[in-house]
């Protein structure tokens, strides 16, 4: 019984934290593609839904990467044949965040991405270099070693938030928030 209560408290606190950001505007973030093209979130994404995944530690990168293929297949890949035109028109960005002393590693990470990541995914990966406090405070980053995901409406307001490694259930919730 005690273990169930502890599990309930942990799950409730995770959901409460995520619920705290729903309805807030996503804070402005200037990030870059591997080609050093600047993208300003959410300003450059207004007009359609956007899924943003943020990770600010080396340990969280693996969980962030677990989302790449499923999200690409669901929201980015163009459908052909009978399903042509049935896909989503959604912005998708995965953003490794380089802050503090790690900011110097941004260039190295870009080179590594160019070498190791499928070129089809590269336009969907942005690199943020700067301070963390603004995002940690406004997006309720609780744990350093997990990625955080936010669905923004066409105006840049957060309509859904989740965190951690990929799961089919989480992707279903992302999809539902985009369809609402």
C-alpha cells in the first residue's frame, strides 16, 4: 500500500508540473540549424502547430533521440499513394541546449550531427547556446536528465507537455493535442 501511495504522489507531481505550463506562451528562444541558420521559437513557427523537444544534459540526449524516428514518421514524412495529403502540417524541432561551460561544445555537436544524423532529420534539429534559467523557470524543468516536449498552438501557446523517453502513449497524446 505504501509503495502505491509513493507511486501516486510521484505521478501526480509529474502531471501537476506539466499542467502548470499548459496555457503559457512558449518563451522566446534563438536557436540554430547545423548550417548556422537562426530559428526563433515560437516566432518563426506561428501559424501552425509545433512540437518542440528540449534536452539540456548529455544523459537526456538518448531519450531525446528515442523520439526522432517515431515523430518523423508521424508528423514530418510526406505520405504518398492513397494516403497522399493525409499527413500533418506541423513544425517539429529537437533542441539540444548548451548552457554554461557546455556552450563551447555547440560547434562540436553540430559537426557530430552532420556526420551521424540522417540528413532528412537535420532541418528538425536546432542547437541552443545560452542561459538556462529563463527556460527552467518558465517551462518547469524539474529533472536535468530527461528531455521535455511541448506542443505549441499556432500562436505559440503551450497546449500539451510531456517528458522522458519516447512511448506510443506519449506520441498518441501529442497527436491528440494537435488534432483538438
